[in-house]
């Protein structure tokens, strides 16, 4: 990052109750040389100006001491550091002034002076905290920052520039947008993205990210095992049946760290590669309704939405918690279904409502559980559809969810799934007044077939003495009135990685209203055993798609 030579940046970080003064120091130390350093002085917002200035003095003395040691300069005398914060150009700001009060004041021009260097202090200027490009870049695909975390910034006001280079030294500008469609001419070049963060008032220091690898051509896609599954879906379902798919497609945000799926080469982890396999797989199932989890917002907007629209689907998408970069999506065949409603509820936002009094009375008296539950962004995506061309009116309520993932916190998942069934029951009652209503609950439940979650959904209740409530008080009795069964049963694997292989995903249907006409077979253990785990070159996700033909019960 580059800071302006004559500006120092004072920012408040509300989430940590800290503030930071950042400035570029160029100090000539007699007998030693030049000290060039970006100084970042962090204090609590409740600390004082004199505390901040003393902290800066200590940091500079330490840096100078290290510089002298490296230069074999023997001097034990403490460096005198003239330093001050002034109101305008003359009046010193009182040392006892609390930093938060300084930040919130309307003092106007604040100057920071250290040695003979003077800086204009900019308060809460836009800042790029993190910027990163995808590890793999493919020609003919659109690229954007894989990570871009900013403070005090309006994305739409900020400035973006793309550059390419063969040697990371000589750069040629190729675009001035936040997203860039990589051209064929960019092959064998590195890319650089420069962001100048802005808001309606201020402009912050620029930040840049340079790709680790050069742009390459993706090449032809391989023949994949899911093409064998397509043999069972060569024809669309008929009027009395409809085909449902549930699939966790693995968000790009969970493939970005060094320890994520180390057995999979980066070029096959790249979202521009995987999204093509995912699309090819899904379209080959000729499904009527598709419920997806871990869908990247940017990929849905720039890729899935248009491709499925051209294939005859209408689609809806909701970010997890309305804020995460990944979320839940539903696609449905416009020829067979008409949209009635589509919305999302966020469990942690809803739990205090009257509908969930039985849960909140339990959660609020268990502080650790309450704090953990309320931090989650986990959501339920609901799509209500009307079946066309049927002899009688049929309303289908699809619930799509992705429950909390940590294995040790099954109680959080229990609360989430109880909220899901409670909410779906309420919707069911509303729509049942004039229609025949069927409820289908899809998703990644992060729960194996022997779990309390599966037990609850399949059997309709969970007693207050269940072991999952251990070490808590005021236990509720949880129940629902649906007669649910898993349409695909309990396959050996719906999640297959190097370190975990089991069944986590389900399509739950009301067995008194719907019948399973056909389940598309899963890859065999022998077929999966050819690989350390998924994803890989031919399996685009760590999960497997669930595909079932459902028939209306007469």
C-alpha cells in the first residue's frame, strides 16, 4: 500500500474499539543511514493523545535501535523524538484528550509533526485492508478481486485499474473497471489490480494486488462421472412428476486458503473451471427445481443467472445472512412452474419473534449458546411455486438451507432446523386454505444419518432429555407436524473429501403427499475411490448432487 507523503491517516476500528495512526516515515539517522518505514500505531479508542504519541516514539526508537545494530553502530543514548499533534498549525491538542473524542470532534485541520516532517491528518479515510486476485486466471473469463475488504469505502465511488505485464516490472493498462474480462492477448501475462478507495467525501491510499500466476487457456473439459448419471435423466419428467436437485456447489471463498483441499491442483479448484462443470452437470439432469448451497454471489450474477435463463429457468438468489459473499439459490423450470413467492429468513434475526418463543426462552438463559447462535448468518431460502398443467391446483413450498458446519455444535443446528420446520409449518397453514400444498426441504444439513438433526426431521420430535441438550438448562420439547422422509434415503456419501466421507445432504419430502418415483444413483464407492477426495478434475465440488423424481400422491 502507498500512503500520501504529506498525509497521516487516523482511523477508528469499531469492531475492536481500537484506532490507528498510520504514516510514512523517512528519517535520516546520523552515522547510520535512512530509516524508511510505514508506521502503524494502534491504541484503544479510550486511550489519550499522549498515550498515542508516546507509543509512536517507542516504535521509532526501537526501529532506530535495530538500524544501528545492523550497522554495528554503538550508541546507547535514547533518540530524542520531537512529536506533536496540533489544531491547525499552532495550538497543541491536549495530551489528555481521549482519542475517540478527537476522532469525533470537528476540530478541522489537524497536523501531525514528527522531526521535520509534517502531515495533514485525515480522519477515517477510505482504506483497503485486504485485496487479492484469484490464484488461477483463465483467458475469456471475467476476473475480479477474490478478496476485497475495505473500510469507510463506497465501492461504487472507488476507482479500479487493471494492468498486464510479462515480467511484473513493465505494466500496460487494460481496463478501468472493478471486473475485467480477460482477453486472449493476455495469455502468458500477469495481471495487476489497483484500487483507489473512495467515499462521497474522501479518497484513501491506493492498494494493489498482483497475480501469482500468468493467464492461461482453460482447454477442453474432461469427460466426467456425472455424465453417467445423466443417462438416468435423458428425458424430462412427465406431467405427474417433477425432478428436484439439491447440491452444495462449494463456494470459491472456501477454496482460497493453502490448506483447502490440498490434494486438488489449483487449476481445478479455480471457480472459472468448476463453474463450467457445475453448469454442465446441472443442465444434464433436466431438473424442474434446483436448490443450491454455497453459491458465490458474483458467479450467480455474472454466470449462472444468464445461462439458466437461456435454458428456460427462472432463478432467485439470497446471500447468506444478506451479507456473505455466498448463499442459497433456487432455479425452476418456467414451463412447468409459476412463481408465487420467494424470500429468505435469517435464523438469528428471527428467533426473538413470537413464532419461536419456545426456542428463545431456551436460548436466552444459556449465554454461550445464545452468543454462538446469534453470530451465525445461517438462512432459510423459501420459494413457493404453483405447478402448471396439473388437473388440480398444487402449491409447492421449497425450503433450502445450509446449517451450521462445526461438528461439535449440533445444538445450534437443532435450533436452526427447528426454526426451519416451524416457519414452513406456518407457511403451509397459510397456503393450505385454498390449495393442495406440498413442502420439500432441501439442503446441506451438515448432519449424518445418526445425528439428532436427522432424527428430528425424520421422526418429528426431539425430547427435552435428548443428549444434545447436555450442559444446558430450560430444555424445550421440539416437534413438527410434517411426515418427512429423505427422498434419496441415506446414501453412503454425499460429501467426499480426504478427511471426511459421509452423508450430509438430503431432500426431505412429505411422504403422505409425495412419492419417490426415481432416484438418480450416486457414484459408487469404487468410482469415488479413484480419487483422494473431491473436488478434483472431474468432480467440481466436495459434495455430490442429489437428484430425485417426485410424484404427486393421488
